[in-house]
C-alpha cells in the first residue's frame, strides 16, 4: 500500500431560481454555489455528493470521467436535495457505482414533505430529473478506498438533521458537507439557537481533526479549501445568534449580517429565513 489518495473538488456555480424571493430584500433569487469532491487512488474513486440539476450532474459526470478511475461509491453527506437530486444522472453514467448515505440521511430523504419538494422543484422548472434516486442506507462508519479509510462523522443537526462529514486521515482531508461553508452565507433558515450550538460543536469536531484541507458544501467560487473556513463558519453562527437575540427586524438582521460579512456570497433572504 504505497500509493496515496488524492482529491479534486468540482464547484457548480450559483444558479438563478424562478419566482419571488421569500423576503423582498437581498440579491436576485438564486441558489448558492455547491461542491462535489472526488477522492481517488491509483484505480478507484469515491465521489462525495451529487448536485442538484441535471446540467450540474451531467457536467460532474463528465469531470469524474476525466479522472479515468473506477467510480465505486457515491457518498451523500445529508438529505438536502441539492446534494442528491443529481444521483440519477450519475448512476446512469456509472452504473456499477453504489450510492450510499447513513441510515439517518436515508430516513430524512424518505420522510421529505412532498409539498415542500414540489415547491423547491418549482424554483428550477424542467431543470431537475423527474425520476429521483435515493441513496441506499450504509450501516458502516468507514468506506475503504484502496486500503485507506474514509471515516463518516455523524454531526447531528447543522443546516439539516443527520448531517455528516467525511474524514480522510491519510491525506488530512475533511469533506465537510454543509457542516462547513466557505465565504458563502450559511443556511440558518431552518436553525434554532440550540441547533446552532450543535452546529458550532460539529465544527469543533472538524477543527479537532486538524485537517490540512477542508472542503465546504457551499463556497465562494475559487476560494481555497483551507481549514480557516471552520472558524469563519463558527463566527458567522455566533454573530447570527447574537443579532437574533437583540430583537432586530428581519431586514435589519439581514443587513447587519451583510455588513459583518461583506465579501461572502449568496446574500439571500431564504438562506437566513427559509422559504416561507
Ligand atoms: Zn447544500
């Protein structure tokens, strides 16, 4: 076992959404840029997350193919649709790959509210495959790639319940899923003060691994995948919690976060307040 693993990150840019913003302020209605990470050895590869639209998943499949590795596994970090709706396209291209997620994530996907899913699909009309494929439950906490361990870290509720991250100790890599954001406004729209505390603890768990590389689920395009994003994400959550306690109006809270984090992308009201 002398070969080492390598990784490569694909960022799908932000995309316009159709319809009205849930609050009448902020940038034009759009969905933030997301990442998918390929971890590979000499022959085999594991892909982490599978994107949202058909176009993104098709571009991702082409990019994966350029690596000339056998894609054995697609691991889905959590049950948000922008991380697994592209699975159907990926599995068409790589039919021998298995698509897996933790039992908690699979349960979240199966329990998704069909009305909410319809609302979210309506924001990207005709851009998402009609036949969505869910990942299979995976009971083990380790995925093996050419003899090296990819360790699944259960993170509890961060921007979604049953979030996970993946740690690859042999190359000091963390693929954080949506536990980590990198200079992109964070999806606090479904959080509470308690769940933000859990989220901060989840980020502490990543920091304790002392990774050399940390890939965020959502990032400002072109930002390096460095672990300083961990403390920045914690600052963001703490600042949001502080402001929320101070009784500001939604717009004041939104504007204050924009002023405190001026170089962060996707200043979207839905990220802060959800879709309702
Ligand atoms: Zn996401």
